[in-house]
C-alpha cells in the first residue's frame, strides 16, 4: 500500500486508543526520543507513543544520572520531538524536583510540557508520595502517566539500580500504589524492573494500561530507551534490553572511513563538487570578471 494511503488512514493516537488496546488485548508500543529526526522515524514506523524521557540526561547529555536534568532541557528536547511527531502520543517526562516542591509548581511545570512543547501528557515517578500531586495536575486538564518500581530519580533512596518488589511486602506495596495512581486518574502506569509475575498481577488488577520496562511480557505494552535498543549508549546495557542493532559500530566505521578519505584526498570527489562555467572561470583567471 502506498505511503500516502497509509498516512491518510492513520489518525493521531489518543488515551482512548491506548485503553482500547488493553481491552482488546493488543500490545502498546512506546520508545524514547529526544529530537526531531528520531521522533520522526518512530512516528513513521507506527509506534503508539513516544516518551521524551529524562533518560536524555544520560544518553544524550552525558550526565551520570537523570537527577541533573532541568525543566528547560526537557522542554528544549520535547519541542524538537514534537516537530517530528504527527501521530504518536507524545509524553514529557517531568524531571527531578519539577513536581516535588509543591502542587502549584508541579502544575506550572506540567503545563509547560503542554503549552510550550505540545506534549499530550506528562510522566511522574512515584506512588503514594505523588498521588495527590498527580491528581492536581490531572484536575488541571493534563493527563498523567504514572511510574512505579525502579524510579531512577530516587535511585539513591533505592540503593542503586535494583529490581523492586521482590518480596511479598514490597510487591503488595507496588500493587497498592498502582491502584492509588489509577484512582487519582492516571491514564497508564510504567512498571520498571519488577518481577514479571508481579507485573502480571498489577496488570490484571488495573483497568488502565501498564507499560513495562524490565517487567516481563505480561504488561499491556513495552517501552525501551531507544539509545539502548539501537546500541548508541555503551556505558552499560541493562539486562532487560534487547539490542536490535549496534549503531555505534556503524557510525564509528563511517567516521573512520571519512577521516581516511579526507586525509588521502579521496573526499570530496568530483561528484561532490559544484561547477562553474568554463568561460566564467577563464575570466576569473584573467582578472576580467
């Protein structure tokens, strides 16, 4: 089918579409993007949702964690991703300390993602401690995606990048928090680094979709950090990531070849150059121009 026909049939993904997928047993796809070209590729590939994650702090900006990421940095990248997104549901990740101080500031920052960056929703990390804030943001007309399990912004409190909910008490707390986030109006919840059977229990208990990352196959959808998935971030590769390609090797090879071609005078070749009319060139050489 021609691309033009496919685009005519496609419509903007909405929260209703995501909920319908859960109800119909169809999996939701979500990936991260932080700029125009990557967002456009994902959008054209038909991904349901694009998350402008604060993971950009590590995989794009080179920080050691997501904690240093600022609102202005998030808005900058979200605006770029929006320009490349036509159909996918675009979510802005609220960075550390953008929603913890008070509700008014949380609403204001969430509003920036909608008003300045054109996002369709925002994501907040946490359970009970952010439930009231999430509800305030939702009451202001801004959809909220929850995030439970491993929450990178509070990694120091969790004692590092560890699987969460491994014992009965911790697992029950995650289930209860998921129910609390559903009750305040979150349209979906990310479950990160939790046992797959716990993710299954949460998914079965909720009427809203669950999006897994390191949470097994039973969630209603899956999300990965794209730079992990395509091999662009090599500081470490989480256990739950499937690398579909290793772009870093391809790019490194291309850069090495470019360097060699330039040093040997093989680039630019004639086909990469622009021409001037012969008569004009003669005039220039004679100083007659």
